[in-house]
C-alpha cells in the first residue's frame, strides 16, 4: 500500500535530513556563539509564553529572505552559508518545516529545536517574560 500524503509524512521526510537539537544543546551552541536561535512564533505566542534571550525574532513569512546570505533583505548575521540557525516554534513542528526550507535556500546547517519553546521552558533555560 502506498503511504498517503499529508503533514505527518512531510514532517517525517524533512526531519530525516535535519540534525535536530535538544534545548540544552541549542542553549550551549548559542552561548558559545556557534549557532543563532531563530524564533518564528507569532507575536501572540511570544507574548503569552515568553521568549528566548538573544534569539532573533523573525516572522515565518520572511524567514528565508532574512537568513539567505544572498538576499538583499538578509540580516547582518546571515553573511555566510555556514550560518547555523536553530529554528524555534512553540512545539517543534513548524520549525522543522522552516529549517528544511532554510536548507533548501542554501543553509546546510539549518535545523530546529526538538520540542520547540515548550521544551526550552521545560529544561529550565532562561526565558524573557515579555519579549521585545
């Protein structure tokens, strides 16, 4: 029987090529300057649940343009294809799709935080109560 298309199948497919990281690994990589954390959650989610200190807040609809080293709309941090962006959403689903898209734009190290912001908070890592 042929597998049915759908979001679960797509998630399995993209996650197969991601080297997903846990919250503590993401935190340490950010602290060491090896990775940048990219929070793609909507403003309402950040306001309700909090934010990650030092994370770049980039709305999902402009993510690829802001991190593509070849884009005229890129952020200063996105100056090399060797950038290691760790994408964060609330629970670690949308971030997998976003990280795969970043890989497709030429950022081979792009990945996401398994479990999302909920896993970050559960690990007891620093949280901004009212992110900027």
